[in-house]
C-alpha cells in the first residue's frame, strides 16, 4: 500500500510530499520528494515492536538547515571529486567545490536540494524522477534521473537508480541513509560485516591515494562481523583522518550480502546487497549533537552508520579504478537492496 501525505514546504515555497510504502508485515518506509529522501523506515524488533531506524529529520526545515545528506538520494557524483575538476575527452570540467572550497562532495547542492516528481507505480513501488540541466553544478550533460523504491513482503527495500545523459558524463549515485537499528543512542555496539578484502586509504582531503590496501590486520577488517566501536578508536592514521570510519571498501564479488549490520539489543538486522563495486562506511563522525534531528533531539556523534553503495570515489581522476563515465544516450543503472529482519 502506498499513501501520499503533504510533508511541508521549502523556504522558497516548494511543496514537499511524503509517500509511505507499507507491506502486510507493517514494515513501512517514508520517502519524501525533497531530495528523493528515505526519511524513515519502521521495522520490527525481535519482540515485534516497531521503531524508526533512520536518524535524520522530521521537517523540511531540518533537511534544509542541517542536512548531512540524511536519507537523501545522492548524485550526480556520490562521494568526492578531487579539486572539483576532471576531464572527459580533453575537456576540463570544473564542478562545485562545496567541501572546504576544495573538493566536490556528493555532486554539490543540486539533486539533494531538488523536489523530485513522484509516480506511484503499483502497491509497493514508487518512482522519483528529476531532470538536471546541462552544466548543473558544472557537470556536462542534461541528465534525466529516476530512482525507484520498492518495498517487498520479505521486508526488503530495493532502490533502483537510472540515469541517461545527452552528453558524455560521470554518474555515481547512492543513498545516504543513517541507519540506527536500535532507533536510539549511538551505533557503536552494532555488529557489522563488510564483504571486502581491501579498502581505499585516503589523503588529508579524504581523496583515495590510489592504493588498494588489504584490510587484513587493520581496524578495517570487517570480514568477520564485529562491533563498529571495537576498533574505531584504534591508533591508525586512516581512522585519524576520517575521525572514525569514512572510507570506501572494495567489495568482493559474489552473490551474498555486501554488508550485514546487527543490533544485538533489539535483534534487528540489515543486509545490504548491491551490484556496485564499492561501499562507503561512514559512522557519523562529524555529528556532534548540535544539529536537532527527529523530535528535536540532537544528532549525536555516531547516531547512525551509512553504507553508501557506490563506485570508488574520484573515479574521473583515477583511471585505475572501475569507471562510471557514460556516453551520450547510454543508460546508467544500478541497484541496491536493504533487507530487514530479526535474529
Ligand atoms: C562523507 C563524509 C561526510 C558525509 C556527510 C559521507 O559520504 O564521506 O565525509 O561527512 O558524507 O556529508
């Protein structure tokens, strides 16, 4: 079942709607048209008690004033582009340097500030679309984006990304949900598995150095599930740069989940499946309690963890990484599934 409700209005007067997709298990997902944002996910714990397992905001104003991309659809280029520039076929493009005036983070302030158009496809599927003009944020090509959210009876939420451009361009899309399977507190006791033998270390601007470093023997080894907080404070140059985990993991190939998170207290479990080659684990390191989140409660440090499925960061400047440049007319597609259960 999908129900549409008015959610609020942006400061410049654009109306924002909220679509709730609910299955017969009472699992529900709120998606708002501002930023094509997954705003809330209501999932049962092992006793059947439901809680909202996303940290974020309950008003448009919250998103507009305080957002660190909570729940948002992120593009045109998720993660960072070094120096806010890159070249395609010898043409240099300068894109918005929205991070410290140095790097382009999450494609700049376009997609996640846009009000997307929503179409209810059927009882469990909602399509959001947005057309970005040629040159927006400095990127080449007019790009038509579509993101389809489908909630299945087995409590999986499938997110399908689609983009097509009229010029050769780069596309990297993700969702930036901050999960907190307890629905409260911080996520340091959540156990996490990431199916990655290696990760991409970063420089002081959080740009990958190009090295593909084995996780073996480092705090980045999540191949066997462990509490997120176990090694987060370890003495490690990479953790120091990120103030915790804020790194891309190079996913191993295979059909199993890319990542599994589990909250031992509530019993809630999240499995993440993707056809993409990377995932950014970000543990809310820069939250400090000063931004009011849902119900006005401060978004505390480590209030949520993000598993941002993606191409590795900065691909247009790193030809050795798997590339996400598409030709004019070529379709970009990718798919990520978040499956909720209890243990
Ligand atoms: C980045 C973080 C950033 C966060 C919110 C993550 O994807 O890697 O460094 O603080 O997004 O913008």
